[in-house]
C-alpha cells in the first residue's frame, strides 16, 4: 500500500518549519530562461578524462532550459554524424569535432570559442 503524492524523500535539507505559510521549493521546478544565441558564451574543449582514453568534444556554458539544450545537442550530433548526449548544461559529442562545432555555432549566431590545448 503506497501513497501516491508522498514527496517527503525529495525534501533533503529541510528539518522542520513552524510557519503555516511555508511552501517548499523543489530544485528542479524552476526552469531557466534560455538566453538568445547572441548572448550565449559557449566554450568548446576536448576531454578524455574518465572515458577510457576516448575523446569527446565538450560544449559547456549553455544558459537555458534542458529542452533547448537537448535541441542544440541534437542539431550538433546530426551535423557531425556522431552520437553524444546533452544534460546538466553540457553537450558531449563523441570524437574530436571542435573546429566543425565552432563553425556551426558561429553560423547559428552563438558566441563560441575554443578552450584548452
């Protein structure tokens, strides 16, 4: 017999509140406004840490909602013809595609630059 709206496990850090008007704020509820492409400052770098020596192109610095991030990630994966993922404000593209991704992002109006060695 389980209760369907039991969300007490999601309330990490709240011990007790005596306020009658207390409303708990969940971390995932507020979605960030996606900045326009011209105001985004994206960094493109090559990463191979914790990936068994395989290289991935990492795009970080995206400010916006997860849906917009996944949409941009899907566009980049399609243009490069490889796999990858988009979550937590980062886009991972399999392989070293820094130059191609930089060119694609600049054409789309994003503020992007290569970072790292």
